[in-house]
C-alpha cells in the first residue's frame, strides 16, 4: 500500500514539474506575437516608416501628444482617418496660419483644446509627417495578458527565499529528532542495563558546581563585579539612545521612493527640496512640484516594478497624488478639490538646537548625503545619522571651511589661520563649537 | 522539566521585548518640553490650521518682500508679448552664467539635458518624451519667452516660479541663451565691460598662491 502511494506522488511531482517548465515558454511567445503582427499590419496599410516615425514622434510630438491618451493635445491614434493628408501636412507645419485663414476643422480643434496653440514644425518634410502618422496609426498592442505562467513565475522568484526557510525548518526538525533519538537510545540502554543487572557507575560524592562556586568567595566577587560592569554598560547605552531617532522609518501617506526618483532617474535633491538652498528648512515639496513631471507620467514603466512592489502598487501611489492635488487625468485639468498629504517628518532636531540648511548646503557646499545618508538607495526613507550633538561637533572638527570664491571668509580666514598656524581652518576653529552658534 | 519551561518562557518574553522596538515610531525623549517647540513649526501638524496643516498658501494678495509683479498674462497672447518685448534685466556676467548653470543643472537639465538639446536623463530613460532642443526653429525661443515659460509653465512643463526667485530665473535665462548659442554655433552674449573685470579677477587668482604670504596687505585691500 505504502509503495503505491509513493509512486502516485512521484508521478504528481513529475506532472507538476512539466507544467511548471512549460509555463516558462509561454510568455516569450505571448509577448512577441502581437507586436510583430501589428507592425506588419501597419507597414502594409500606410506608406510611412514606423521606426523613423517613432523616433520623430518621441523627440517632437510626445511633449504634448500620446497615441492612445489625451494629453495637452489630442490622442494621435486614428488621426489619418479623421483628417485629409494634405490638411495634416499644413497643420503640422503651421497650425496658427490655418486657424487664421479660417479653416473650419482647424478652428474646431483649437477651440476643443482651450485655444492651446500647437508649435509650428517647418523643419518636417511631408515624408517625415507620413512616418509620424504611420507610427501614430499603429494600433495599441494588447496589454500583455498575464500569461498563465506569471503566477508560477512569481512563486518561482520568491522560491529562493521560501526554500531557504524550508531548508532551515527541515534542519531544525532533523536536529530535534536527533536529540529525541539520543534521549530514547539513552533510556533504552539504561533499561537494558537494569534488566541485565549491570550496575551503572554513579557520579556521587562530588559537590555540585553551584555549591562549589558559592563557597569560593573570590569567584563570587569577580562575577558580581563583572555583572555590574556589564549592566552598567547596557544601562548607559540605553539611556544614551533615548531621544535619538537614528533608523526612524515611519510609513508615509504616499509611498514615495527616493530610490526611483533620486537614484534611478538621477533627479537632483534640490529639485524638490528647493528651499534647502536658500532657507533654514529644506522644504518638503508642494504637490505642484510633483506634478511638474507626473502631469505626463501617470504610470510607472514595467521595469520599475520590483519583486517587493508591483507596477499596480506604484500606479496606485501616483493615483493618490492625483487625488490629493485634484488632477483629473481624463480631462487633463485640475478639479480644484484638494486634500493635504500629511507627510511624517523624520529628521527633527529638538527645539533647543538651531540648524540652518542654506548655511550648510549653499555656503559650505556639504553634500546632502553627508547627513542624510544614501538617500538615492532608500526605497523607504529613514533617518541615517543620529543627529546628536556629538555627531554635529565631530563633523565641525573634521570639516574645513570652504573659502574658495567666498569673499566673506577671506579676511577672517586669513587672520584665524595665522593665529592657529594652519593652512585650512576647520569649522570648529572658525567658531563652530561655540554654544551660542546653535543654542540660543 | 519545570526549569526548561521557565527558561523558555523567559526567552519568549525577551524576544517580545526586543522585537517590540518599532522603527516606525519615534523614540522616547527625556524632556519633551525642551524638545517640542512652543511656536508652530514649519510643516507642523496643528489643530488651529485648516486640515491641521501649518503649510498653507499665502493669503491672496499678499506680496513677498522684494517681489515685483509680472505683467504678462498666462495665455498665448501673453506668451507672444513676452517673447517680443520682455528683456533680461540682469547683466550678462560670467558669475551670473555660472550661477545660472548651477540652477539649470538642478531644475532644467533633468529633462532638457546638460547641453540644452532636449536629451536629459528622464528623456533618455523615456519617462518624459518630446523635450525640444533650444535651437528648435519652430519655437525660436527668446529671453522673454524663456522667462515666461519658466514663470507659468507651458503645456506639459510646469511652472518653476515656486522653486526659484526672480533673479535666479533670469540667471537661468542667461544660461539657456548661452546653451542655445552653443547649439547654433554662435558665441554667447557676455556684456563687454564686465568681461574685462572678470579677466582681471581671474588673473589675480592665478597670482594669489604665490603672493599669499608675501603681500598680505594687498589681499586685504581686495577683500574690502
């Protein structure tokens, strides 16, 4: 009976394994096929070169047009069915002249898009425009239907993590069984010995180790001293970390990834935190700054998604932004209904310490990362530095004052460096350790 | 056996205590009275404000110090007027150009590219497309139109008025014009009398290391 069961499970594993293997092949075909079909279809239907058109479209038109979605201007898919070729040529080359001449279609479009003038592109030839139209007329590729393989793929990608856990569990189980077996063997051997009247040697007469320890007063003294030292160390450590928020990583209302923005896309810190240049506070950007880019970026690319956060998750976060700022993506306009995004402040100095961003960022030219750590690698922002006084003072002692191109420092630097007999003054020698600099 | 149970229980309690250190909550403070400000702090959360947000738009009609009204309206007409008649009030000096470059690299280069050819990082990564080069014939940007677009934004480009000051925007205008001239193969404008001054300063800087210790008096006179 048992053997039959085993054979069954083995065949099940085999079948599952082959299914699993086959799922790997599916996505390859699923993605390639429609794209090729579509390209072939359009090459035949219109005269333009899709590839050249794509290049031109992306460099010239994409600022205001998408193919399948309304943007600043209309969606361009289907444009060749709506208008005559000649009309499109003259519109692209100089739309303003057409509107001025009273062309009915031109005026209709102009009115529909709130009298937004389209730039003139006199540099485009008719062939160029044909290419662009050909690209615009490529029908939307079906969203890659989640092939049956995706489910197993996900589990496969997580598989390495799971298998490590499983292995650990199995190892733990094996050890447990070994221990149990050891006890059992010991017990049976003892029983065996008893049954055979073998007298087991008894370890008696020795004082137990704890009694010996207590009787040795020197040892007790040393232990007590060691214990006190250790507990003192831990108590000191505990009290010293009170009020220090290093590693503080709250959950923000919108999952904003510094890794994607500052890391992958290399956006300057000061693009969003613009007031760090000129004021005490490094500003949390108002939502209009987000919308500078997210007006045109309404969803993340497939490649942005990670095992941890899916594309749907990120797209949802962008929708949160749209909701907060009151942006209606369909009509490409603001509704006026806004709600605040209550970001949770991470870096927070106590009220008795004064810190000014502009002084450090603009005057001293300190890199943001010096205090905030590798922000460009942080998926979720956390406090990198302890922000304690010792930490501040240490940096002031080590960092030289940046005097180059700063007339303000010229004289004082010269005199102080003569006084201290050094070439380069540190911030500390310039008065960076005086109490009143930060506490007043 | 009882002992092992006790030890296990103790271990469980210890693990609980250690694992309860929550990263998403701020730590305890010794004297919260000294840590928490009495006054309202920037970006603070206080009930007295609407939505309990300290960060609010300025009251309508309020004018920041040093602010001057911008006379062109946010429309096609305003754009065309600014393009024709608005002129850059700052002098085209090297310093202004460098300041402009620094700001340009922060705010503009991410899309428009370090050279102004419309190939910034976001464009190369195909996040934002269709950024024109500054030498685009159809647009034919001028100092007035550059400033106008920075002030109000245009089409997909947002306004940068909240991130930059008036003076900074004009510095960026100068740098954008320099990039445009570079792209078109022309020489960028630098106001002539200023160029001489800049050259003198540069010369002095070259000499300075040598004279550093010998002639402190001369350097003092420069500082004033």
